[in-house]
């Protein structure tokens, strides 16, 4: 498991969007891009969020609830799918 990305997901789940964003901002792998997309969705920046979703296998419309999406990302990190 990617401990750094897990830390970023935990930060996002606890409402520390700034810390989560700082962590993923330096990365370009698909799971980090997915978290980056979720963070911009939460912030209400749909255009930027869609930009980051384009770097993943996911779409902006896949999840209505960011908490559910963060849980799906956590499952993906744990190797249990998305």
C-alpha cells in the first residue's frame, strides 16, 4: 500500500483538503490523480476536477458523494478494487 497516498486520503476524509492537495500535487500516478480530481470536485472546481479525472479510469459523474468516492479510492489503495 502507498502510505503517502493513504495519508492524503485520510487528510481528505478528515477535512484537511489543503494537506491532501499538497501531497497529491507532486504526483502523477493514476490514484493520486484520482484523489486530486476528488479534491477539486469537493472544492467546487468542476473544470479542474474533470482535468484530473481525464488522467484516471474514472469520470466526474461516477460518484455523487465525495465520501463514497474517497472510500472507493481507499479500497483501490488496499487492492480491493475501485
